[in-house]
């Protein structure tokens, strides 16, 4: 109930002056971590 009320009452705010680009320096370690996590569970003994 609170979530439904909040979506109607609270307005979205964001910085228009912020550059809109992909953060490659943050994307690389996250992608590597997800890949290693998946590989670990794939190779784990059953």
C-alpha cells in the first residue's frame, strides 16, 4: 500500500547536467565477478 502511494506522491528527480555514458570502469569488474561466480557454480562438485 505504501509503495503505491509513494509512486503517486513522490516526484522523480535527476541531474540533467550529468553526462550520460556507460561506466566502463565499473562495468568491467562487475561483469568479471558475475562470470567468475557463474563459473564457480558450474564447476562445483555435484
